[in-house]
C-alpha cells in the first residue's frame, strides 16, 4: 500500500521587533544580521530542510540575544527628559493621571525606560512600570502552525518540548523554553 511522505522543500521567516528598537538600531549603526530579514531558503537534494529551518531560527535568536538582550543598558535621562518628567500629569503607559506623592504607593511617579536602548520613555505609575517589563524570552509566532506544518520540524528541536496538542499532527502551541535558555546561557560564557 503506497503512502505519502511529506518533505519540506523550502522555508521563509521574517523577524519583527518594535519600532523603538528599529529606530535605535538605525541611530546606533547597528546592522541587523542579513538572515534576520525576510528569507526564503529552498532545498538542494538530500538536504534536511526541517533541521536547516530550526538551525536558522536558533542562529537568529542567538544574534538577537547578543545584540539587544545580553546587556541591560542604564537609563539615558536628558535635561529635556527631566522637564517632561517633572511637568507630566499622566502615566504614559495607562494614560491616566493622579500620581501619588507617597513614594511607596503603586501610583507614585517613576521613570520608565527601555532596558534594551536605555532611552527614557516617560513618567509612569510604579505599578504600570512593573507590569510593562520586557519578556525574558523571545517569542516566535508561526502562521498556520496549528493546521499541519509543525510536525515537519518539531522533531528537530532539541531539549524538552511542552505542547498543547489538538491531535497527533496538530498543535495549538508548543514551547521549548528550557532549551533556548540553555542555548543562550552557553553563548554568555
């Protein structure tokens, strides 16, 4: 009885980061790695395209980590920022006012800044600022993941995979956080 074997022959991915990071990279002359833009890779004969895809994603994650997440930058706070901060009556995150004068209050005024660029973003409630933290992981979003394609490359991922399956070939979501953390820790050394 003949059966079909599905083999990936190409892949494409696009990395997206916030406009704030893109602007910072341009102003700082940081060159985003070539493979971090729209990429279409087609296979040669006998190439393991699924493994090539996983390797490309891993390489991109490592480069993003090294460029933007490895170091925490101190806040850059100019005199103009100081004037804006002192005169502000609204939280730039929730857009509501009423800063508390009590520095221990969750509604006291604090300086919010980007931990990647060091730039002052605006005054914020202490509570809003704490909730506005950057994630400690790099999310990867797949279009059409739950429809079928995932099983073509998921077996190529290393480490422990946690998933929410829909059935044997369809996954709602999966994560490999432990593996990525280990990978990034190894590149810090």
